[in-house]
């Protein structure tokens, strides 16, 4: 990231954030942001609620693009319906395609434009990695792609990376702009706003006039950032990076690990025999991962109606590779754990020239037995994680 | 690093227990009594320890003891070949008793190293205390950067704060009302019984479920649905449960397919009720399922109620006796038949 990070910034007082959100909503964007769900947090439609940005949501933003469950199409064998195969016509703002369906190809205009506020740089970066899978030149998944096209990602830079964070080791960083359309940076009582993409520019062009119209006393809550603001933001960025590098987890030797795993001996490295041992075989790490993207396609049927559905799947489950014959090529947790690590740090690298990990630390924090991917990588890098 | 073991200069109870575990592991591995010794070692995050599989006596110094030793290590036993030593708390040993009764591991293959338990901490609770009485807005930050354990409290440090919490205020709910903090079966008991937390009457644990049962049916179902709806079907609860050892879980059956991964609440309910019924008369409320859940579903509501039903119906508490038949394999003339379990 160069010096131009801080050029041409706008500024809004923290207390005015909700005014801006209202303006987005008025210009017909649906606004999503972190919402609490019991003890956990995830992204959802905020309605009139005040925006609160947690350090990191429990559930990553990926489910707004690649939902845990979605209908690809439905079929009706009753003989009464107009069409036997129907595809979804709409995608609701929270990413779920409603059960109501209409004929013909996947509609591309069924989803209203959305703004997701409060995405962290790691999650935004993860979207770019998911693009390799679902929106590559070779293959475009229409369900994913339409959601991506219709969404403006507003990232909030991380002023205080957490103890499980290791984004800098994965090529990102607390102020990384990859995957963001707009970035908000904390600076004392304000946010400095950097508009990054064309989509972001359009959002502000459409919304700012509404902001002015909404308040005649003080026509605008958005200002141009002055030198003092920029200095404060620059200091905050430096402090954040300092905090991250002081974090014992910040320097995970990923390159060395990728190198080891990429050798012909990587797959059969003796370390696999030990390293998986405490793995319980649940799907916490994969389901909460912002880049894991494996799915299973099946049919959900009643008597003469059915839906072809796509559900998340996890390489941690034995069923993931169980053959109809009963043979399972990944018979134990060792093979399954290896698959997860190899996919992220070897197979994905071979296919896309980058690792499939953004260092968000969710798997680190949520693993029931503290099986820490940073430690695993350190072992393959020949070092010891401390 | 974060010391979750409370090893200050003074030789506290935890220090004595930790030394005891290390010495026992060393002895067992040196003598060849066990091939592997399973205990806890320092985790990579504050307030965490992680399971350790020790095979060389010299590695026994990695073993630790403290209120962050949350995992029920008996979950690893059914898969083990060879002789194994395992550190167990009062609750953990009761799941082990069940594994032995159910022929999942033979008694002579396992060396039970019991620890008088003073309760383990609940990380969700710590977050809540930090948020409501402490220095941070609840659930808005990953607050704690390092933690130290003293005899009675945790000293938590984060960005711009140091905060002391009494251990007693952040114990896991299962521990608060624990009736058996001292392992009921063991080969070696580390320390002595006086080091354990004071045992509560088992009725104390039923206060909450009893109160819940008094709610209107609709209120109960809506609470229950709201909790279960959040389930992401990661099956961490099942995987963390030592008694969920079926080689193929009914949820993984494809023919017939009992459970769909589709977004139905009813499938999620079926899974959770199915699992709970499968551990009826076996569950010991060790809390492993609740701790493993990444979205914090109140699973103890189900397990605790099941435990209560079993106790009231059969005067049976799971995992206390190693020389009996499992509850559901036994029949007594006076067994009630006025319900379906």
C-alpha cells in the first residue's frame, strides 16, 4: 500500500454514521451490517438499527454471496404447473433466494443493490479469493456473480487487530484495500473515507445529494479530510500495524510452509501423523472460514415438487468423500485435516497463485480444541510457533 | 506467553496438581505402563489450553493444569490402540466410565489420572462480564490480549485495560452446580480431595431447567426454536461429545436420509433432539457440547433436562458406577413406564 492511501479522503464524524446509512437506504440500497444473533454476530439487514462494528463478526461475510443453503432451481412433476423447471427470480438482501420461483434463466435483475458496512479487510480480501472459484473467466456462477455485482463492500480498517489475527502474514493487512469498494478508517472521533472503486463512487454520488437534502440546518455531514485528519489516520495505521506485529501470531512463516507443502514430499510428510491428532472432525473451521467454499448439490423433494439445492459441505466430514461403494478415500481425520491444509496452502496456490487464507483467525479462535493453523504452518515451515 | 496455569512463586494448589500430573505422566511413560499420555498444554490464545498427546517422558513438562483446561479428553479414547493415560476432571471421568461400560475402551487399557477439580472458566461468561461490568462494550471487541491466573481470580489485559475477574464469577455453568468435582474412579488421584471445589447437591443444577419447564408451552418452544435456528450444522457439539462415538451418526446416513443440510428448522431440531435422546442416561453435563458450539446455542437446556428426567425416573446418575449395566441396558421391576424417554 503506497502513500496514496491517504489522498483525497472524505471525513464523517462517528456520530453521523447513521445519517450516512440513512442516505444509502434512501437511494434504494439495502444496507447490511454486523448484527447480533444470540452470543454470535453475523451480517444482516440492519433496518433502523444503529450500526455497531465488532472487531470481527463470528460468521464471515461470505454467506451473503455464497449462502449456506440455496435453491438452484425447482421442478414440478404434478403436471399442473406451467413449466416443469423453474429458476429463482430474486435474491433477498441477506443473500437467500426465496422459495418463490419463476420460469426461464436465472434472472440477473432480481436482487436490489446492497451496501455491506463494517466488513473487515480480511473478509473483503476473501471475496476476491472466492471470485477465483465462482466468478473466474473460465466459469461464472450466476448466483454468486449477481450478488457480487450488486453489492458495494464498505470495509472498516482495523485499528486494533486481535490476538488471533495474522492477516499481514497472508498478504493482507489491517488497512488492506483488496476487495473493498470503500474503506473507512478510524481517526479520533471521525472516520476518514476512501472511495476505491467505481461502484463505491457511484454509491456516494447517488447518496450524498440525499444527505444534503435531509438536513437543511447543516447541509452536509461529509467533509474533505484536512492534513490534521490525515496525520491522525496515518498514525492510527502505523499503530495498528505495530500492534499486529507485536502480536506473537503476526509473523506466520507461510511462504516456507507453502514451499514445504508444495514439494513432492509435502503430502506424505511425517508431520501429518501427529499434527491432526487433537482434531475433533467438526466443521467449525470450514464453516466459519471466509474462504472455504466447498458445497454439495442435492435434491429436496416432496411428492411431486422438488428443489435442486446447494448446501455448504465440509472436508472435515467423512461423508464429504464417501463413495457409493462404501469406499472412502479419506478414511480418517488425518486425511481430512490434511486436505483442508493442502487445499488452502497448496492446491489453491497451484490453481490461482495465492493461498486461500486471509488470516482472520476465526478458525484459531473458534476451534473447540485450539488446533491452531498458525502452529500447523509453523511446523511445516520447520520452526516452532511461539 | 499467557500463563493459564497460575504458576506464581507461591506453591498454590494448581501448581501442586500440575507437578503431580507431570510426575505421573513421566512415571507412566518411563515404565511403559502407557504408550500415550493425554493431558493439557498451553494453548495459543489467552484463556486457552489445548490437548497434548505425550509419548516421550521428557515432554511431560509441557503438561499444565489450571481453570482453562476445558476439554473433555476422554473424547479421544475410543479410537486409541494401545495403553493410554488420561487426565480427567470429575465430569470427564464419568464419561469415561460410560465408555468402559459400553465397551468402547477396556478398563485395563486406560490409566485414569484423576484431578480434584475446582471448576473451569467459561469464555462466553468472561466476555459478558467484561462487557457489562468491565471496560469494553459487550461482544464488540476481541478484548483480551493476555491473561494470568491467580488462586482465585483472572487478571485480563487488553487494549488500554487491566481487569480482574473472580474465577467464581466466570465458572462454566456446569461447574457452578457440579456435584462430583472429585473423580469417582481413578488409578491415580493427583493431590488430595481437599483441593477440589465444594460439591453441590445435584438438585442445585436443575433449578434453571425446572424454571424453564414452568413456562408456557409456546414460550418454551419459541425460546428453543430461536436457539436451534442459529445452528450452522457444523456438528461441533457431536464431535466434542465423548459419548457421541457412533462410527456413523444417524445424521450422516444417506439411505435413509434422516437429516437434510437444507435450511429447515425441523431438521436442526431433529438432529439436536435425536442426539440428546441418544445420550439420555449417559450424558454427565460435562459441558463439552456447549463449549464447542461456535454460535453459543444453549444446549444445556436439553442435556440438563434429560439428566433430570433420568434421575427422577430411575434414581440414576450417569457415570458414577463402573460395575453396573448402562441405564438403558438394565431393567428393574420398579422402573416406571409412564413416559417415553
